[in-house]
C-alpha cells in the first residue's frame, strides 16, 4: 500500500489544489444527520500517489488514529460513490472555523448535484458545528443504533445504494464516548440561537437558498447587511434554482428595506442573482434596468416570480427572446399574441407548454403543416392537432411517422392515436390488404409506438414471415401508450408468443425475454410451465413492469412464493432482486421482519419507484402498484426503537410519541402517526416541528383534531396567531372551523400561497377569503392579475356578486391559475361567464384557450358543451372532465366523445357513464382504444395470456405457438400551465 493520503489536512495546506474535488464523493455520507468529521485518511491499494490527489483507492477509510474499516474494492477510481458499501469512521470532534470554511467550499461546488435531502442535511450539520464551535452547545442529542459487539451504526441512503457510517465504540477516544453517553458537560443550545452571523452567511454559499423561513427572519440585521456588502454575497445566489418563494421574498425585502434605501436599491440589480426573481419594483425600472433584471433571472421557477412586472418599454418580442426556458411557460397567450413570432424557426429549442404550442402553431401555420415545418418544431410539437395530422399527404405518412417518433417524449396519447390511424388508413388505401401482405422491411418502417395501435384483426393476421421484425419491434414498445384494459395488449402478446413457435417448457430464458415489455402481460399459469431457468429469469424481468393485470396479481404472487419461499425469510440479496414484486401483496409487506438491513432496502426500493402524481391518473393509465403499504412499513421501521433484540436480531418497537428528530426525518410520512401518538407529543416538540407537520395536506379528521388540540395547547387562542405562525401551521389550519378561520389576521398573499396547497372545504375557503378581504382592506374590483394568482384556491371563496366584479383584463391574464382552482359548480359557472366575456362564445374557443381555462370548462351549460368544436376537446384538462355534471356531459355527440382522446375519455367517472346512451359509451371506449367494431372478445386464451376483461387465469397451456384467434379490438400530457406573471407589456 502506498502512503495514506490525509484528505482534510491537505486542504488546509493548499486550499486551491485539485484534491478538493476528490473529497466531493464523501458528501453523500452527510446524509440524514450523521456526523462525519475530519481528520480522515483513505488508504490506496496498489496505486501511485500523484501530486494532484487521490487516483485509485481501496474502499477503506481511516481516521487520524489509523483505525480501519474495509468494504469491497471497486474497479472504478476517483469515485467513492460507486462503492456499494463504505465503512466510514466517525470522529465527533468539530472542525475548527478554517477547516469548516474549506469544507463548505467543497460542498458549494457540488450543490447542484445533491438532493434536497442532502442539502438540508448539510445545513443541519453546519449548524451543529457552528453551535459547538461558537456557542459551546449542542442542538440535540445524537441518535445511534445499539448493535452487538459495541458498535454504533446508522444506515444512509445515497443515490439508491446503501452506505453505512459506523463508529466502533471501543476504539473511540474517551472524551468522545463521554459526549455520547452524557450531554451534561455540554449544554443544549437555546431554541432561538442566532447562529447566522456574517461570516457564517458567507461560508454557507448556495445553501442559503435552502434555509428555513424562520431562520431567514431571525438573521440579525447588522449581520445580514454586513454580508450584503461583502464580495461573497453575489456568488452565494448565482445560478441557484428552486428557492422557496416565501424565503426568497423575505430575503429580498429585508435587503431592500434594511440594507439600502429604496432609491438606490436598483443599483444592486446585477448582484442579486436568483433573488432578482423576487423583485417587486417594476414601476421604478427604466428600460436599462429592465434588461438588467432579465439577465439575472435565468434560474427562476414560475412560482418564484409571481411579483414580476416589466414596464411597457420592454416589448413582448424582447421579453419572449430574453426569457430563459424555465420562465417561458409563465407567458400568457396575450403576450405571445403581441410578440413578433412568424416562423417555426423561432420556436426551435424553446420550452413551450402544450397550450402555448397550440396557440403559436395556429398563429403561424393555421390548420395545416408540412414535413419541413414538422421537423423544426421541437417541444412545440405538442401543439400539432389531429386535424393537422389528417391533412398530411398520403405519400408522406411514413416520413411523418419517423419525424414524430423522434419527438415521442412530447407527444400525447391522442396525437399518437391520430398518427396511427392516419398511417394505417393511408397504407391500406395505397395497397389494399397492406398488413396482410406486409414484409419485414415494411414493418420495420413503422415506429413501435404506432404499431401497437394497429387494429386487433390486423395484428392477428400478421404472417409468420414478419415475426423477426415484429419481435424486434416488441422489444421497443411502451405499453403505457395503451389503456391498461386495451385488447391490443392481449393480442400483441398472443401474437408474439405465436412467433416463438416452441413448446412452453422448451423455451429458453433468452427466448422468453425476446417478448420485451410484453412479458408483463403473461399469464402466471403460462409462466409456471416454463423450465426453471426460464421461470427464474421471467420472474426477475417482471420486476421492471409498470403495469401488471389485476387478474394476474394474486396468481403471480402465489407463483413467486412457491418458487422462492416466504418473503419473510428471503435474504437481502433475494430481496434486492425480487423486492418490487412484494407490491403484489400488501399483507406480506406488513409482515416483513424488522431485520437490520430491511429499512435500508425498503428505502432504496421506495426511491427507485416512479413518484406518484399529485393528481391520481385514471385507472386505465395508472401504474399497478399502490405504495401505501410500503410507506406504512417504512414508517414503522423508521420509528422503531434502535435497540436490537439480540436473540432474533430484529428491531424492537417501543416508541410511543413523536420526537423532533423523527418528525424531521419522516417529512411527508408523518401522516402515519396515530391520533393518540400525535396527542402525546410535547408542546415544545410540536412548536419546533410545526413547519414540517404543516406541509402534509392529507391528514385524517382524527389526526387534525389531535393537531388542533395541540395548537390550542401551544398558543391558547387560534385567533391570536400571527401570519408567520399560520404559515408554519400550514395544512394544520384545515382543522380550524370556518368561524375561526374568518377571524384570522391574514394580510399577505404569501400566507395564502402557503395555505393553497392544502385541502380546504368550500366553507373554509370562503372564510379564509373573508379574513384576507377584511384585514388586507382590498376590494374585489381592485384585484390585479397578480393578486388573483396569489389567491389560488381561495378565489373560490368569493361571493357570486364579487366574481362578477373581477376586472376582465386581469382575469384574462390570470385565468391559467384560476382554472386550476377546485371551485364548486356555481362558482365555475360564474367564472365561465367571465371567460365568455374575455374570449367570446364557447363555440369559437381554440385549443389553446380550452387548455388554459382548466376546470372552468366544467361550468359550461349542456348547450355550450355541445357547441364546442371536436378538434378542441383533446385539449380540455383531464381534471375538468369529472367535474362536468352527468346530464351536461350527455349533451356531447358521439363524434365529440370520440374526439375526447384516451386521457379525457378515461377521466369520465362511472356515474357519468351511467348517464350516457349505449352508442355514447361505445364512443368513449373507442376513444380509449378499448373496442374495435366487428370483433369478438374471447374470455381466455391457450397462448399464455388472459384477456384483461376475463377476470382470471386460464388453463395451463401446452405450447407457445398456438393458432392465432379472433378477439376485440408513457407519453404524459403537459401539466397545467404556470401562473401568468408578466404584465404591462406592449
């Protein structure tokens, strides 16, 4: 071994050397509050030590006293994050100020690469260091897991892999052991420790953008202003995105009001960086300063700039060209209308929304498009309508398909469906019986995303001669483009199995895997007849499935346990290979034993799964797994006592009440505390944890009652709460009655912005609006578009007469946000009247206008709905569909219902379907791709798949290549457009 390299001391010797970069991979080990302090050493294994730093190393990390922990030696070098396990010695001796400063420079270099959780962990770690160094106190006692053989261990999740930080108690210096065994020698820090001095602010760099709102408010004025005058201020906020709006506005206002005069503050524009996102002094800007401001907002997100306005002398074209893509979606249609955009060349490379794309294509191209224009669209391809696709020349359809395939990430299901229908009809017209006589090269020319929409009769009749091309295409398919119960899933799988042409038991693992994503559609009975090697590989392949048919799940889980045994006895290795299939059975997840590695693995599993959408997708396009059981199990493991049962080596649960440490660690999973546990929380813990608890919108009624009681215990009278306390309480305010809410002192839109993420009732919304109206002294007629945007869901609280008083031009600018509000029918009807005044009669509405109106569409009368042009119906927001009264939805014609497209048709509720005629229900099914006229749907199959509607598995098949039988017939829509934030534009 070569000489150990002392990482931290080298930094102190030469802060500019490139060795600093070699420490970066250790950052993930600061995860979840684990204290990892220098000095550290890393031993090289068979490598030469070069002047520029660490080049290859064994996974052994040492502390200053040469204690060693080893893990597996990776092939990769210069990247400690590639280790599967890193055993890191923890030395709880706080680094001095100079060392801490240098470490924070390292952290600043990788700020953009870290998760929010890692960033917050580093802030907490720094605060602890500052407390120990400057204030000689500790924030809270460390939490360790007591393990056999006297070691302390806490698992960490880093980039999806398990990393462990371990301390050997027997080898820890006596002083440190004393620190962990008793906190008597070091006092606990006061709750309001003013730790953010000017030097600490300078050291924090970009991490200042992740401070809590309370921390920002308590920075001493003189320290903040001293920092503002230093050269370190500007770099701290350069190119920093994702800052919470309330935090950004607080820092901006404090700097403006406390650290400069309002007259000269604009001169600091070029130093504000991301804080420029919160500039609110538009009237004081001249053209020069407006342009300087535009140059500072590259990293702004839409919610961060909702107080921006530009003077009239910044014209629309200059604004469109000057805005970064991250802000482009904030521009209203009226702004785009004023901009000088005349060619699709001007649309390339920009991040347009779906509504903007539809508007711009209509403005520039009308209702038709040629291949040259189509090729240039980029993200604006979202605005291509079915009408435009239908007008493409028949001879150009294959080239059109290839062009659209290159932009498939931006296409909606309806666009893919229309393209498929166009190409299939054109090819059949060019050569009758095209798909009956198709050859391999012709099949290869059709993109997989379109081929899966081929009518089921034509899939069934594909000749064996095209099996090579067909199987190659099946490896590429994205089944999320099809409804979960689409008969095409059944037919495609059946045809692919037919191409295998062998007995099931004779199929090799490789042959089965040629089915690609269609493996997810296989019947468990067919899978069970595979030979052991093929069976094993097939079950492992199912781990990656985005959807498994409901009727297969019970049988598939039974096959899984028959093959691998009870999951309670699986090894960690088996669990990591097969673990996602546990989601087939909630009960088995609940019964998993609390083994020492289980929490680490289940956390990894949770991180690896697709995040659940805020608004659940319709069942026809949703994923198959429900994460609630997994979340409950992880909550149970995370809140279990860290003492181990030595005989069973399992965690023992003894926790009876939430503590601050657990609450901050759990975040959104605090929703799993029982009402009884919440009621046992101490008042001080509740006060300290309120900002975290207040972020959860989906508490039960019983949990809210417990939290309301705790609020009264902490502050006695709810009506005396200030706005800061209300913002911290957040969604806990859902527990207050309408009478209490109406008495609150709400004068700031920032407070409403915080509360709008919660699930208030209509009565509560009305009360909150009344409280704001009373305290802020604002008139409805005086609401500008920014105020309307700031009201969020509380716009629903306006009385009927007040909605009529809304300023029409301001309403037109704010309608994108107002369209997301969950207003009741009477409010939607009144907002619809404002929309008619702004955009004209519904029969004249365009695709873009229908898109931005959102839920307001559900306020249309039956006559107005029936007057909508079928071409605009796919652009209705899916959230609006379930809100339409059943008797009004029934006013849509068969052609209109077909034109809704897959996503909107899937959003129709069972109650709404019940009010439709038979031919209307058939039209909805056709829109979703669930039905093809003239075909018969079998109830089972002998080819390894059961039809989604058959309700169960089929008898064990004998062969994989049976005759083809007759049977029936993840592109995501853009999210709702962000608030309009720019006004006063020519």
